[in-house]
C-alpha cells in the first residue's frame, strides 16, 4: 500500500480568488515517491493550494530484470488515480507530469507511461537526465535567496543523482549518475541493521559514481579555460533524502517546507547520523522524529550519498532546499504559458516567487 504524506500549504489560500484558469498542477513520478502540487498563480506569485505525496517504490526489485514491476506500477497508478480525483475537484486542466530515474532507465519505460495514460488519462513524459538536473536546480533555487558565487545543486532521487553546476561566469553544466537512495539500499543494505561492513561497501560504490560525475563536471570546466572548481563553490541539496535529514536534524514532527529552506547541514552532524542509522533496526528508525514514514529503509542510503558528495567536493556543509524537480516542472509550465513565444525562461532563476505557509 502506498504511504501518504500530505504537505501543509498556505492557510490563507482561497482557490478561485482569481479563477481556476490561473491554477496549475505538477506531478513528479520518481523512483521512490509520486508527488503532486497544485498552485494558483496570483500576479507573479505561485501559491501552493494542495500538495500530496505517496511512497510508491517504483524502484523496488528493479535490478532483477531492469523493468518496473507490475506491483510497483499498480501502486503508482493507484496514487495517480487519487490525484486525478483531486485535480477534478479543483478544476485544474493545465498539468505537467514527468517521470524520472528508474522509469527513464527501465526496459519497459514506454509500457509504463502508456499504462499511466490508459488508466488515468495523464500525459506523462519521461524527463531526460539533463532536463531533470536543470529543472531540479531551478526549483531548488526558486525558494532560496540569491546566493553569490558558483553553485553545485544536487538532487538525490530514489534511482539516480543529478548535478548542476552554474555561476556568473559558468554556463549550466550537468551530470547524472545511476545511484539513488533506493537503489543503493537495495544493493547493500539488506541487513537489519545493515552493519559497518555494508556501510563501507555502499560508501565506496557511491563514491565511485560521484567522483565520475565530478570528473565530468571538471572536464566541462576545462573546456571553458578554468583549471579548478571555484574556491567559493557552494553546495545546495534537494529532494526527499535531503529534506528528511533536515527535518530529523531539527526534530520536526509536522513537516513544514519553509522551515527547512535555507538550512545548513554539516558533515559532522551527517557522519554521526549515518553511524547511528547503520546500527539501528528499521523498527528503531521509525521512532526518529522527523523521519518520514516509508523512508526508514532508504534514508541511510540517501545519507551516504550526501556524505560522499561532501567528501568528494571537499565541503563541510551544504544548503537545504525543499523545492526541486516538482517545483521546476511547475515553473517551466507557468513560464511557458506566460511567455508569448512559448519559450522557457533563460537560466536557473525565475521571476516567479512562492508564497508559503509560515510555521
């Protein structure tokens, strides 16, 4: 059964203030969760109206034959049918839907999206690695104040990790590697608890993938005449692993997105949390305040990837953003509809701003 977490949104939003014609919806079908966000556009503000997420585990048993299983597809479609019902209630007909990670790599990817269309009526597109990286970065930065200097935005999904590097003198450069919280867990953390040996092997595997991504980004820099990453390079993390770790850090019982936006998590805290998680059983992890139900098995895998990113890039901390691919998809949809030429706004920054519930 899919596990539900309904996110809090703006309490003062009254849908219909400017009419359903100004409402948009985004759906993000990931390797671990399937999410939906409905927003109302008021001027240049995007006001969250309804946010939903279900743990659908599309990556479960993926490595057995490289396909998304029927059982996993059923969980996903069940969640999407719920979303369709909600979309009808809110009279939303401008919808964007993207599938990533495991769906992108699956042998039966076309059958997966065809089944979604047939069973729910949703037109789902498979998002390329490059598009996912750029849209995730655009979404992540949309909820943060202007950050000076060069940036490296990373998005840890269930089945892959995306990187985007950018700066005032650096054009967008991206890299993607097939290592995610769910796939790393499935490969190395079968034990309950997993123990130090499994932890060491998982870290080495994640490190190899991240170093490969770093080398790709470095080659892109050399093409532009730069011989090293900027000394002032700042790391920004997004997606479920990162935001769950932030919620765990501040022991947030009821998740409020705006409370984690801009948080800084340290490598020291992360290392201690990883050691603790590796010793815990799943039952013990479920008692951790801030740990989203349904993520207790893969949080260690995700945390290991974050730790290796910090180590590989030589950083002691990173900035947290609750927003990511889902918000990026919505921004792209709204920007495209608002631009007469139908073109996408340049760069990672948008003129659109968010109005979130404070808490």
